[in-house]
């Protein structure tokens, strides 16, 4: 059978493209220096949160001048701690993980919103200014009482924050 020269050329070009595609996919997965999106730093044992130094005691910590970090655990069907209490005029970084199934974490009326996946630590940062109370909702279906799963974020004055009790 006679194959036209142009046909051979297109055939060769098509095969080259396929090999290039396979090559680029392979390189994207295993190439040197290529890290997958699920970075191992953010991995956590969802069943071992009680032994985890960050999440065994969910809390708010001051990490710099006007910078606070909070460790939050989501579970069926609540958030811990609740309320999350932070002082006004500060930068807040939340680390949120789940001890059971996939949840959502959304501070109502803001763009602070993340998915919370067991085995992973979600991180969100935002600025707070005036004192106020915000609702926190779960926006991923997580079971029978999903619609009741909510928490609170309280932004309080500096003096109120400093005088808060151990249970705040
Ligand atoms: Cu947790 Cu829906």
C-alpha cells in the first residue's frame, strides 16, 4: 500500500504529540523537584488529634504583634473552640482540621472560607478590625445534623481580650 508523503508526515507529527503529552504528564507527576499539591507538611493523622501538639487543645495563640493563630477542630457537628476569640485590629491565621469527615468552614459575611478535609490542615488568614460577632458555618454536607453545625468568631476589644478568662 502506498502512503502519501504528507500522510506519513502527519502520522509522525501525531505520534510525536502523543509522546510529548505522555512525557509531560509523567514529568508533572514524578519529575525532579516537582511537589504535588498535597504537600506532606499539611498532612495530619485525623484519628490522632488528641496526641497532636497543635490540635489536642484547640486554641488561640498570639504569634506576633497583632498576629494571632488559632487551631480549630471541626467534627460532627460542631467546631472547637467556639467561640474563637480574637482581639480587634489584628491579623488572624486559622489552621483548621477535621477529626471525622469533610466539613466546610466559612465565616459568614466574609470571604474567609475553606474546605476542611480529614488528614489535612487547611489554612486561612484574614484581618479583623472592629469588635463584632460572626457566625461560622459548615458548608459541606457532612451528615444528618450538617445544617445545625455552626460556630462563632468573636472579635473583642484589646482590653476584653487581655482580661478574658481561662475559658474564653
Ligand atoms: Cu460539617 Cu456540614
